[in-house]
């Protein structure tokens, strides 16, 4: 009798466990992604508009940041405090400005010149004599008068075979399929000055990469 009772208890336990496992593994074709996510063009889960990936979660942008094309960029008039994704602070090199305005719309006393990025878009910079006079991510352009610091991401366009070749540069993403070069990621297709001069922001999400990349002008395969 004790043996029969033991077998009955075991059978009930197995049945209960199987039921729980079955309910935990139910597949819902209409809800395949996590919270605040949806299926992208290539059936991969991406964050909903207004949110960005942070670890396993989708979170809103931080203070003085604006969501654009799947990334968080500094709001107009703000720049990153450092090259490692620091907080957005008012003014600084690379912040947007109005080329037609007089006096300059650049904030602060150090970067008061509005330089033409192309197609009527301007960004704040300063005069220089050599590259050492410019902040990180800028190079002295002596082809113009007066010479000014030109946006030029460190390592952008350098040859690479893996991400290890791009460590310590502004261009941290190694594109290993087509161009095999270090590229800047996290630009905004809505903000023309989010890439260096001579580079365009390319939305690569339709290609299966959940990111945006700065590519040489005219070479974005998803541009419309």
C-alpha cells in the first residue's frame, strides 16, 4: 500500500510539473518580443520609437537628449561632455548653430564660430593653427581663412578586421562585410551634423543591424 501511494504521488508530481512547463513555454506569435519592443523588418526585436537598448531593457533618453532614428542625441545647442558618451551639456564644439545669424548663436566663450557643415547646416567651433589647438574629434582645417577646427572623428575610416582594431577610437564599430573600416555608430539621420564633414548618417536597421552608422557621403545603401 505504501508503494502504491508513493507511485501515485510521483505520478501526480510529474503531471503537475509537465503542466507548468507546458504553460511556461506557450508560443505567442503576436507577442514574440519583450516589453516596449516590436518586430523589425527582418523579424528581429527592436525597441519602440522613443526608447533605446540598454542591456536587455528599452529605456528613454537622458536629460538634454532627444530620440532620433533609434538613438539618443544631444538636443539642439548641447554637446557630449566627453567622447565616451557623457552627459549632454550646453554649448561646446559641434553644437548646432544658425549660419545666417549675427551675432553667432553659439553658446559659451570658447567655441563662438559657426562653421558650415554643408547644405546650410552649421556647427560651433573655434580658430586654430594646428590640430593640437582643437578638441578631441576635431582637426585644424588650414584650407579656410581663418583656419578653424573641423569635425573629424578619431579613427574614422581606419582599416580593421575586428572590433579590436577600433578600440580607443571615436569610430568603434568595425564593418567587416563590405568596407572593412572603423565607423562611427549612433548618429542621427535627422541631424546632418551628427557625422563628421564628408560623412552621412545611414540607418542600417533595414539591413538587420540595429544601429545607425556614419558612412562616406552618398554611400548609404538604405538612403531614399
